[in-house]
C-alpha cells in the first residue's frame, strides 16, 4: 500500500520532468470489434493535447480508459505517476472529466449538483465560486435541464474543475455549440492552461484543434495515424497552399498533376483539391489550363492547407461528414 | 468524512422528494385509495349507540337511571342479564354495556357509587360518542339525586370485541402498496441513471458505486418511513384507525417490506437496459401483486388455483404482517413466516443482482 505522501511526491517528481500523462498500448475491444487498437501518447504538464478524428474513431473510449471509467483490455495509462488500473481512486482525485454528453440529476439545482460533486473529493473548491467562474452564478437555483447547450457545457466544465484537477479531460467540449459559446469555452480552456492545468480534449473540429491544441493526435479506426503540432502535421503535406475549385468533365486528373508546382491532387467528381509548393505559378497554370481547354472554372478558393487537408490526405476521407 | 456521508445521503433524499411521479404513485395513490374506500364504506357506524343496561340493583334509583337512558335519543337501550349483554358486546351488537351493581342505590345516597361500563373499542368513533353520552347521563342523574356532581364514578373497561371496518382493512393494504411502489421504483432509477449516463459521470469520480447505492437505499428507507407516518397519521385523524400493535414492531415490518421491494427493484434494474422497459416491467410485476397480494381485497377467500400464486407474493406477506401488527396487535411470533418469506425474497433478489448488476 502506498501512502498519500508517497503518491504526492511521485506526482511532484513527474511534474518536474514535465510528463503528466503517459499512455502505452491501450487496447479495447467490444464483441470482436477492436475500438481502440494500441494507442500510445504522452502529454506534458500545462499542455493542451487534442485528439482529432471522425465519430467512431475511438477517441471517447481512449479517454474513458485513461479516466478509469473503462478497463482497458491491454496497455497502461499513468497520470502524474499513478497507474489508473492499480490506483484508480488516487488518479480520479486529481483529474477532472467532462463527458461528451454530461447528463446530471434533473432533480438537483446547479448549486446542489456542484456541492454534491465537491463532496466526492478530499479537497474541493467553493461551489459558488465555480459557478461564477463559468458565468452561471445567476443560475444557481436552476436545474440542468433548464440550461441552454452552452450553459450546460459550462456547468459540466465547472463540475470537472470542482476538485481543482491537475489533468482535465474534455470530450467534444464544443460540439453543437453556437460560435459565441464556442469562443467563450476556448477562452476558458486557454486560461486553464495558463494556470498550469494539463488538458486533453477530443474534437472533430479542425479550427478548434488548430487554435487550442499544442499537439494533435489524429485518430482513425482506433489508431493514432499522426501525432504532431498543427504546423508539423500540415507541413507533412509538402504543400504551401491548397487550390480548391470546380472544373467540368473535360478536365483530367493526370493533366492537373503535371501542372507547375503541384504536389498532389484529390478529385471528387468535378471538384479538385490541388496541393502546391508554389502557389502563384500553379494558380496561373490552372487558370491557363482551363482557358486553353475551354473548361469553365468555378468555386475557386486558394487557402493555406488545414488539418482537414491533412486528414483527407491521411485517410482519403473528409473529417466532417457532409 | 461525516459531512461527506451526510451530503451523499441528503442528495439522494432530495432527489427522491423532488420526483413528483414517485410521490404520487406511492403516497398519493395510497391516500386517495384510503379516502375513497374510507368514505365509501366507512359509514357503518349507526348514529344511535346500542347500549346494553344490566340492572342488578333493582331499586328505584336504578330503575330511574334505566328509564333516563331509554329516553335519550342518542341511545338504543337493550336490557338483559350481565352474561347476555356481555356476549352481545363481544358479538359487536352493543356499543357499550352498563352494569348497575347490587347496592348501587344505597351507595349513591352515601356517596361513592360505582357504575361498570364496558365499551367496544374496536370502533373508536362509537366508543368515544358512547362514553360521552353515558357520562352526560350519569352526571344528570347525579345532580338530580344529590344536587352535587360526582358521587357516581364510572369504571371503564375496554373489551376486545373488534369489528374490522373496511378502513381498518384497507389502511395496512395501502401502506403495503405504498412501500411496494416507492421501493420497486429504485430499479427504474438505476436504469435511468445508467441510460442517461449519470452513472458514467459518477464512475469518473472517486465515488464507489456501492456508496451511491447504499445512500439510495437509506434515502428510500427514510422516505418509506416518512410516507408511512403520513399515511397512518391521516388514517388515524380522519377515520380513527387505531394501531393496536407495537409501533417499534410496525416500523420494523415497514423497513423489512421496503427492503424486500428495494431488493426486487434492484434485481429488475440489473438486467433491464431502457428506462421505458424498466417501467413496463415494474407495472407488470406491481399490478398483479397489488391485487393478489391483498392490498385492496381479502385474498384469503380467493379461488384455490390462485392460492399458490398468492402465497409467493412478497406483498401478500407484507400486508398480512402489517394487518397483524396494526389491527390484531400481534407480536413477533404471528408474523414470523411473513418475515422469513420476505427475507427469502431479499436473498433471491440479491443473487440476481450479484450475477447481473451493471453500473455502466
């Protein structure tokens, strides 16, 4: 049996080296389907780590294993030096969790809900202050079902923070939020990092991953298929720009691939996504190609490559199902 | 640590008291049923008290008392021997019997005369009105004869000739029903928490499922006791239902009944996935039990082919035990079988829970 002091000192030692979460070879299968297949990554203290991927990629299951909600079939997750399989309670005391859809007791008011969750930890923050921290102090006597989507997410965040956790898990924190609520939540998350909290979040929103995350793991089919900073991931495309346009049926993919500076082409019917290492010459080449062949060119967009392009390149599928 | 346990218990209790549906289906139905049955069938006490008078003195004074009593509009007076009238009292034919003993007339003049009065206390309403009527008449006699109150005292004795009124039958039945609905519903609660993802959120905290479940059990027991007290207080206040048995033993039966229903509720909640399904199963289990368990009707006279079914119903034993304790004033020995059967149900249900329970 390890004493609390020992646990605390291990935690500090780990914090000094900067490694807060260390995940090795997590596996989880349900009824012959492997949902999470050997996932490994590590997260430093005060880092925002994003897990990006489409629905069903295994993001939530991965998080739930690290949070101690589900038992992995194989692999380990160490948080602040504590093994979640062997020291589950100790881990759960230092983590804050926001589930994808946090349903709470409909009978309790917000304040009662926070007081209840606060009582589950040896050390907790003042529930009233938590409410005002997420701008819900006026709703203290309301019930969770009376809240808007954004307010409900902020309540879930307040609950996740009530034990002043070292590691915060946010599962799709801004899914289905309006842009204003989304911005508000991003601000809160960025402030939490300044306070030294380590944050692991999942999302299928590229902007969110790009704006918030220090590093991003792209997950698909239960595996991490790429892990880097946003800039690093985009750099892998070897392209400086993306030209997105529609060319009618007379255009051919092979023609376009041979144009100046083109590093890659993706085609879906008449839509072409052209990656290039030299934007201006390629753009001119595309325009003159259309001109020579008498092909109407429409919906032209030139942009910096995004994580969406990275995902498309890695999986051949678009991240946002359209 | 203690404040944490209190918060856990308080939270669970608040959750229950804010479930309008739960309160209506348990206490609400029970009170309404009790009122309906009480008022429909409760008016079986005639306005005239049937009073038996036994004149053993055979003096002028005793004859005068008898004729005074006969003149009263509130009384229907029967005269007869002591044995005859006592028997009539035990058969429920008399509200009270007054015995005017030998030497009453002489004692009255000298002071310190005694009248013996036997009341049927199975019906507290008639008992109370009879007592008042008799006292008023005796006071009148006192003043007429001696011009001062007090020389005649009444020796009052209760007689255990209880006539079970409809309300006396229905009240324990409604208490049983209340305990059943209020506590079987724990199954729905569990399934609902699981379906909504509340148990998953709790699984991310250091709170152990067993702690939450224990707190929920304690909260349900508290609620059951509070609801039982409210129901019985109403029954006593409105219908003069009398609890003859030991209150402690009654509380014990209530607790055991609640625990039995909780265990069955948890067993149902263990293997059902959807709240809606849990609700249907609850109705499917609850309603037949309500009638076969004898909450509304006396099932001891039910057809023979139903008897085996009736005799496995935990509610039947709960109702029987409640009636034994409340109405017959029975002690431990009379309810032993019922207690054992309920405990068997708890054990069987816990086996199901042990095999099939899922928190997530």
